[in-house]
């Protein structure tokens, strides 16, 4: 009976030397610990990527919501009225409809810019699967939120689907009128340039040229 318990009922335990052994008394060997360590590393990597993806979409949602709310208020309270001076003649709130790209460029290519914005969104979402860098998550989140903000105007505002005019309202003196979505796109683009100069890739690796 004692022999049966030794063979069947005894779990894997360390021997007197601290080495892991099987029920039959055979050492488990270093491979088991190595496999366990690799599993833990993979699990930690998945958790890290999940957090970065969460940061990306949180930043995108914040930028998108801010842009959407600001445009809703501008259309309701400012459109068709005199500009509001914020800093004398240096900065005004002036509601306009922009058929072009950011800052009013390319008014004749509204549909093309709409397709480009949609393509950018798809690329960012696909890139998120390989995202392990927090700064890249913030940068891509700003790009995604800004692109979604202006794409919403392209789809839902007049004169029609994919040809909608974007609501712009921030008017610095001597510069084009823009909106918060444009600002998010520019800030995200600048951050990506800085990260590229530093050699930091979206997957978290750092390379030196």
C-alpha cells in the first residue's frame, strides 16, 4: 500500500537538494523552469501591449470627443456671427466651413482627403497590434482621434457624404483657420518625428543609425 501511494499519490516535489523531481523521483530538469519563465515573459508582453493599446484608444477617444464637442458648440453658437476676439487681433474664434485638408489646403480634393483619412485610420488600427511603446501609443492616439474628427465632418456634414466640409474656428493672425482635430494630427505627427529621430520604434525597440 505504501508502495502504491509512493507511485500514484505523491506530487512532484523538490528533493533534499532543492531540485524539482517527478512522482517517480526523476529530476524535472532546468527545461521546466525555462519554459515557465518564457511563458511568464510572453504573458507580461501581452499585458504590456494591451496597456499600450488601451492608451492609444483612450487618447484617440479624448481627442475625438474634444473635437466633436468644440465643433458642436461652434456650429450652434458661433457660425454666422461675428468672430470672437480672444487675444486682441492675434487670436480669434471665427467659424468657417473648409472643403480642403488641414488648414484649408486642397479645397478641390475633398473626396481624396476623405479616403486618405480613412486609410490612415486603418493603418493605425493595424499597427496597434505591434504596439509596445507608450510614447508611440500617445502619438498614434492623437493621429487617430484627429483623423476621426475630420472624417466625421467629411461623412456627415453638407454638402454630402465624403464631400462634407470641415468646421474650422481657431484663427491666429496671419495663419490659416483650423480646429482641434488638426491640432491633434499636427501634435501626433511632431511626436512621431521626434521618436523616429531618437530611434524608438512602435514595438519598443531602440535602434541607432
